[in-house]
């Protein structure tokens, strides 16, 4: 085996040479790669990256080769050829101002993500998930998957779950809080699951279309508000207030990515409430907003970016412990071959799937 | 003594009858009343209140009569006729959803403030500071002033200091943080003093005009940025970044009340920084803002409203311990007689004074 | 109706006169009163109180008479004669140093508890739960019980649940923490339930006898350690370490009330872990302890005393939402008539019951 | 230059060969080394370490040689031969359970400290401060000293200041808190300075002998309590209570290292107060202690171990900004030549010096 196929964003140049892993690195044969909403933004050119890129930052595979010195995974478990693994798409340097002094590794100044920040016309080429093989650079945080945790659970949850875990951690849901989740996509569903399992008394989910709200109910939403039925912010704010004794929710988690949702959501908070801006990973442009709301309501507004390796470890335990209660594996609704990556992206872009995945031919 | 004069917002009806304090209440002969920026907003009709009102919520006076049962001040010190006192303009009920369940007394649902929320054509009439006498309702949180704490210190600091103390408490300045203060008015100067005394490594103040920036330097500002010299947000952001190693400040305290300052200030935060929206007590209208900044920079944005009695207690100790280091008494730059209240308001409105005060004839 | 029976600690003097409730007060006809472990301590004279006392601080009853001005319960719901209610046994003053300045109402300087701190030879006499009637003083925080929340749930949970809710709140369990609970009595079982519902990844319970550990399993304990089998601290610490990757638990909740358990439990914490001393409501004497453990392991050790009204509100919601998952009503294992209070206390003292309760004849 | 002298704990074998620094390492010519109280414990054999060891973990020197790849210091400043520098005595691995998952680098499982954890009979030998040269291993966190920060400031503050900064950070002093410091040695004086600069309203220091209390006053202590005058815990607790309105202090910082001080100090806390166990770096044995105090007073008891590089960075800024207010350089009271290391240790052991230092002949 010396060449491998990959779905490359922009035209594919030629079969690329797979090199042996350097010390600290590893080579993985991919079993499944998730299509993330961010991939759609990248595909549409809405985020500034260099091309060509092999997309895909949600990936599960089996160790094909281990570089020298790689003996355990991030949690200290022995790692061997053949092990099924997943990993964080980026690694913090541990030494920069944000890593070392401000303990904010998600804002590491040298952070680059597989499937986003590496051009595949440069060695080691295979640094994205839409491929047969994935090269893992030294310092990649690898996690061995336990046998009772299906690949579909990991990919069904995707980076959305890690993102939600980090966001909810930063927000701080108190036990028995009433929580609103704005958005019923992968991040919203994940935030719902985390909030419910973290002791929220009730979780109200706003979203569309209906299939997503059904999924939200399956994941334990106490109330769902259909954006296709309640079409104005004023109506929706009114319903949330009514459901919360007239005061608003203790915590509102924005998982919509729509700027106007932020303005609407702050009005859904009770005074002294907490508001998480989680869905704005991409720049969706400005909105007309009155900062008086933050003062008057004594809000705390929190941002959260990406996640750390410890969140992925927590996610794995959470998924395994809740296969029934929060069936993330069921979110994998559409499977595509590697060569149908464009169709997979189009399906996700059209909101037709809960989760589309790519499965290489040999996997 | 059965009548008293008062500067009433809207036409003055007639000499009002002072009644004896009911159980739990008190009557105070006013020594000095501060003109707060909020009073200017009220005067201009920019805040929705019922008229007529005796303005003034920053007041020092001497106990004239004590109602039955009032034996000590809020801190437990004995209280007697003749004692010089100040008080919080509003009192929380202690029983509502915000007071009792959410521990947020500043958002008490029945909160009303002296000098703002009481009409003076209804008994007991004298519920504002622009007057010779002030009636203190039962449950008013009264503080006896120590002899070594001048009236000018209390009034010079005014409600701005209490507001800043509460805001900085909610924001959480860490020891050796680099802090930016947007605004050099009373709230900004107060925030500067609190930040410096709370262990900030450096405080950068943005404001205008020059006299205010000189005052900021006198209060320990490490750098001042003159809005009249650096006229664009981009320039000011650039300077703040340069002064902070290229990253931005750990904490930015907005004390300007200008919506665009909020947009500008968030860019002055380092990633993971904390941003306080403190100056937006009034609704100054919307601004075009991109919520992506909160996610991308992992910001925490905090609002703070008014203050609690414990903040006034802390303020009193702080003022007394720092008569030299933070000379708030010197902020009292313009004194007016009660009958010249309009002139006092105009002076404050024109930003001609650091602090204007009213001194009743007999005081 | 003008007299009522009561189980009085110390000899019963004579039928007492029930007076009509003063404004703000209420009279309740008791349906059920729980026997708390603290009652046993009081009964044995291990806590310094004045006698005679009507014991009982876990009580449910129906409103018999409402004093003037009592129109709603603590949450704002309308309150009427005939409503089934419960209440906090003590009320904070809202004005003292701890209530007002330090926001620590559980340490209110004038706090007194029904069933503990009131002598029944003084009017209004009926200030404890082992009786037919209970007088509720003005400022008592009353909660109307929803129809779908059985009396047995409230009494089965008792003050143990409120205590555990407050303790876990102060300790701060993070989502996916590994938790150890020392003790499987009412407080330990409650702490287990709260920890599980608050997102703990796993909860390990140490206790005895076997029946209590079975109950712990029914309430979701992931592991139980039987003190009758593992008889030395060293063995138990070893097992906990083995169950936690060799590091110890993130959080250890002491619900045993035995001083040596505190020394043992700190060794069960991982470095940087959190340790709650919750079971030491009574003074059980000193123990030989090495403070070096706190420094070396960078522990945070937290104490928690009693609870606030908001915890009782949370408990009610929690109980109603989890009738199946956490069946506190099943803990009511032994019912006694009012005149058999001594037998009820003896049963609890002998650890023969999960929860003993008193049911007045007419209820 | 190929040999160098060093004060070796246990018999000195022979002149050792200095090797050139490997990539990432550096060689430093020592200017000054502090004698820390921990060194006395090590010298007396009270801590379990392997011998022979070159003691000394508080060191300033000049870069003699830089290994390949060392271009900047920890803060990103260019580093060159001849630069005056200091460094953290140990470095966290960044990858273990405590470093990566629990963000607790001070408990890194592979942590070893210069001057404590390295035997000098093994290459590279020179890993302690009581020497002419110090070898800095790769990953050592080096800090270039600004010209206006004297070597005496750094050594006078020593690791005590870093320890205090970390401890106070973990404890969380709130602005205007009343603070008690138990102990007036280097850690106590440092804690005093940090507490004062962090906004403490008043700091009360307990200690002995008189010279140390004079130093405490020079560093801003508001009250000092002389252990030689008030000889019983009861007396001292009484005075602290009297100085704190009868309630006790908001925060008590234990910097004494005496187990009985912990029992005494918890009684000096107000209810709901915070208690830092900072002085128990060494195991000084057990004490009879009643855990009921933690529950009854709702205390939070915090441990803190060593410090992180960011604390040293903060210390440097703090020292430079406060050369007058907190004159740590003046603590350097006794200077010794390298060959008089035993005398230096004896002087420190006898509490005769504020701070003893070693100055190599050539420095």
C-alpha cells in the first residue's frame, strides 16, 4: 500500500504518497468520517482557508502504523496497530501566551485543525477525514475507543458534542436550572443532551424543521417551539416567558448561528441569567443590538470556541453511558462513499440529513 | 418646623407638610446632595418616570427624627438624632423571586429609588435629595458616617462608586490583570480606583476631555487615551493592543454609556477576556454588532445594575482608607444652592463639572 | 377545636391552647412528620437545647387557618385553607451581618428551628412536627404541594435532601465527575441522587448495613463498598483508588458524621479534588488529622449547614420529576401513631428503618 | 572553563565536568542563590530525597551558553548570552492526567525540582542553586529579568512569593475582605503583600519574633499579634474576633507550617469564611481537630502546592511595580560565600535572618 484516495476540496492532483509516520506520529485507516456543518461553510468558501484541502475533522479509524514513541493514547491506555481510535482535530502547543499563561488552549496561537488548516498538496498530505487514510502528526491527542462504543456514536455526535460540552462547561448550568436551547441542529441536540444530563430541571428547544424537533423530543426536550409555527421573535419570547413563570430561563444556549437569534435569546433570559453564544463559529455578519439589555438584566454572556482533549474524553464516557438515553448513533442518517463526498455535502447543506457520513470502500 | 423647601422636577405646587416618621422610618435634614448623570437623563425626560419628582439619590444629612424601632444603622451601630448619615436610594423586598430565590436583590421586582421612582405630590412627599429634608421609609438601609469620612467624599464618589464596586465584583478582576476603562466620568474614575486597589497590574483609561484624563492620572491611571486625539476606534484598539503585548486587556470596563463603545471595547479584550457593560444604565439605543466576536474570542460579557447595601458599606471603608490615594472629595467641583438646581443640572449636562452638588441654605 | 395533642420531649404538662394565627402566621393540621437522625441526637441529649420541646422539623400538613396577609406561598402561588403544604423549619432574618452583608442566610444570627429551638411551654406552643397541629410563625416560608407530589416523597426525602442539595451546590460537582459518597443513610442517599442527576459520571457509595447499600443501588450507585466487608480505611481507600484510575475521586461527599471518615475520605480525593464535610451537623468530637494532606493534594474542603428556602423549592421539583428514578417515597418504611413517638425514635436510633414517620390519628 | 564548584549536600565528590547544553537547554553562571526554609528541612533530613544533591531552588544568574533552539524566554522575549535570568525550579510535563485533563500542573506526576529532586552524582550534575553554575534542562521556564528589577528583589522574595501568589489566587480574596495571616516568615510576609495589593481592607498578622512583626508593619500590616505576648490560641482568637466585629475574618491564610495553627486559624474565620492551608509543604505531623467546625461555620478550606510559571511572571511584575511599597530586596539580610553554605543554612535554621543568600566568588 503506497497510495490512497482522498476527497480533496479543489481538484485532485494525483495519487499521493503515504509516508511512514515520523516519531510521535501515526497512520490511521479511516472507517468513517462525519460531514460537519462547518464543512459546508468551507465548501461554499465562506471561511478563509488555503486550498487544496482534504476536508473532514470528525473521524474514526484503525491504527495502521505507529511512529516511534507512541505507546499510549491520551488517557494512558496502551495503543497498538489495529486499535480503533478517534482524535482531536487540532492540538495546542502548550507553550504560548494563551496555552501557558492564560490557560486557554482553544485559543492557542499556533492551532491548526485537520480537515481545515492543512493544505494537502504539501506532505504529509493526508491531514483530513474525507480519505482512506489519515496521517496523525506528533502531539495529536489520540483516543482508543472501547469496544462497546460504536463508531456511529462518535461520528453521530461529532465535534458538535465536544463543542457543546465545552460551551456548557463555560456557561455553568446549575442543578435544576431552566434552560432554553436555540437551534435543533447537531450542536443544539448535543447541548440539550448535556444540559439534561447536567441536572437542568427543564429544557425548552427552539428550532425547525419538524424532524429535528422530533429528535429533540427523543433526546428529552421538555418543550419544543417550532420556528415554522411561531414565526416572530416576540411570539417566541412570549412563550418562553410563559413557560418560565414570566421571568425567562436561567440559561439560554444559542446553537443557531444566526445573529438575530442572539438578540432574541437575550430577551429569553431571566434577569441575572446566563447566555451562551455557541453557534457563531462562523462570522454570520452583524445585527442591530442594544447593549442596554446586558446592564438592565445583569446578564452574563459567554463565548466558547472549539474544545479541549478532556472534552473528547468526557464525550466518550458520556456516549457510552447513555447509548439508550441519548442515542447519538441514530443521528447517522445518510451514508456516502468517499467518491460521493460532494453529494454528501449537498445533502447536509440542504438540511436533509441529521448526519451524513463518508465510509471509504474498504472500511 | 413644619414645612420645607425642595427642588421639584416639574412645577412646585406648594410648601409640603413634613410628617413625623412612622415606625421604622426616619427624617433627615440634608447637608449635601449630589447631581448624578442619571439626574440629567431624568431632567431631559430620557427615562420614563412619573412626575412631579424631587430628584436626588446621592445624599448626606443628619438625623432629625427617628421612627420607633430604629435603633441601629445597617451595620449594627447605634443611631441617634444628630448623627450624620447616608443611605441606599432603594431597598430590596427580600421576598420576591429575585431577592429570595435568585439572590439578585438589585433586580427586586418591587424596587423603587428615592429621587427617581416616587412622586412628591403624594405623602410622604420628601423622597429625594434636592431638598432640605428627606424622609426615609421603613427598611431604608441607613449608614452612620464616621467622623473622619467627609461628606464631600461620600457625595464626590456618589452612586458611581457603588455602581463600580458592584460591577467590578461581578466582573472579577484577577490580581495583576491588565484593565481598560472606557470612560473618564464618575463611573469610569470609580472603576479605575476600584481596579487599581483590587490588584490590577495596569489600568488604561480612555476618555475626554483633558481635565477628566488629568483626574484619571491623579487616581493612578497608568495610561490615558484621549478620545479627542485618537478619534477612530481602529486607532484606539491599535494602541490598546500595543500596550498589552498585542493581545488585548484581560478585563475591559465600559463606563461610557455609548453603544458603539461596546463594539469597540470587545475588540480591546484579549481572547478569554472579560467585558463589563456598566455604563448602559439608560437605553442609548442599538448598535450594529457582530456576536461572532464573543464566540471567536471566548469572551465573557457581564452586566451589572445598581448596587446593594453591602457595596455602600464597602465604599465607605474604601473612601476612608484612601483619602489620599483616591481623593474623591476633590471631585466636588461646583456647589449650588437648592434654588439653583436647574443651573446645577445644566452644569453637569454640559460636562463642565467633575461633580456638582446642592447645599441647602441651612446646612 | 381548642386543644391538641403533641409528643413533647420531656413530660407533657397539659393540653395546650391553640391560638388563632397572628397576621402573617398560619395554623396547619399535620398529616405526617418525619423522624430525622437529628431528632435522635436531641432525644439522647447530645445537642444543647432547652426543654420541653415538641420535636419534628420535617412536616407536611393542611392549612387550617391563615393569618391576615398570607395570600401566597413562598413561590407566589395562592394559598388557601385546606391546601397541603410543607415549610422550612427556620427562617432567616434578612437583616443581620450574615443575611445581608455576607449572603449566608443559613448562618443567620437569629435563626431558630421548629422542633429544635422553641420551647413548647411558651405560646404559641405548637412549633414542632410531632403533634396534631403546627403553628407557623409570620415569615415562615410555606410551600404549597402539587397534587402529583405525594406526602411520602416529601417526608421520605426529609431535611436530608435539602441538606444534600445545599451541600452539593456549595461543593460544585462538575459534569462527568467521579464522586464518592461516604455514608448510605438519608443524607448519603440524597447526596447520591443529587450527584447522579447533576451529571456525575459515576458514584461510589460506602456504607452499611446491606439494606442501605441495596437502597443505594436502587438509587443508581455505580459501585457500593460495604463497611462490614472492607473493615479498614486502608482497604477502602485502595478500592476507591482502583476504581478511579489510581488517582482518587474528583469529589468526595462525607455524609457519615463520623470524624475518622473525614480523614479517610480526604485520601479518597484525587489531587485538586473537592471534599464536602456534610455529615458533621453534630459535634462528634475530634480526630487525629494531618493538615499536610490539604496542601499536598491541593484539596478544597467545603462545609455546608442546613439549607435555604430555594433548596426546598428545588427539592420539590426534583422529587416530582423523579418519582421513578429516585423513589424517595419508598424510604418511608415505618409508620407510628403520635403516641408511639418514643418507639419511632428508638427504631430510628437502632438503624432499623429507612425512614420512620409519625401519622396523627385524624390524618 | 571546564569545572565548577558547588555546595553539595553530602560529601563533595570531585570537581564535576560541565557539559555544553543540549538542544533546548542552557547553562547559567549563578549570581545569587536564596536559602529557603525548605532547604533547612532538606538539610536536616526531614524530607525524603536521594543524596547527594546540590541544594538551591531560588536562583538568579546570567546566561553562559544557550542550547540550540532557545531563542526566547517564557514570555517570548529574545534571550541571549549574558542576559540575567531566573527560572522555575520545576517544569510540568503538559501531558499527564493532572497537567492535561485536570489542569493542575503543580501536581504533574513527573514533576522534579532543581535543588531537591536531582542527584548531582549523575550528569548533568549542576541542577541546584548552591553552585557557580546551573544547568537548565530543556523545557525549563526561563525569565529574562528587566534591568530595573534587582537580583535582591527576586531572591528576597524567593519561592515564598510565588507560593503565596498561587495560594491567594486559589483562595480568592474579595475586594475589601478582612484577612488574617498566620506566620510572619517569608511566606507570611509575601501573603501579606499579595493580600494588601489585592484589595484586602485590613490584614492582621500573627507571628514572632518581634523583628518579623516589624517587617510585617513595614509591608503594611494593619495589626500585628505577637505570639510571644499572646501565648494561647484562645487569647489570639479573642483578639482577632474583637478586631473583626466579633465575627472573625473573611479569609485566614496559614503560613506557619504548624499543625495546631490550622485548628486555631479556623476559629479565626467568620462563618462562610475561607481558610488557606499554605504553610504545610512539609509533613509536620497530625493534630487533634474537630471536623464539625467546617460544617458548622460553612468554611471553605483550600490547599495550594508550589506555583506555575505564570505566577513567577506575575511576581516579577509585582516586584518591579512595588519596589517602595513592598521592599522585598531589603529582606536579603545575610550574604554568604558559596563555601559557607553550612553557616548560611544554620543562620536560616536559627531564624536569625530575614533571608540568607549565597553569592559565588566570581559573581
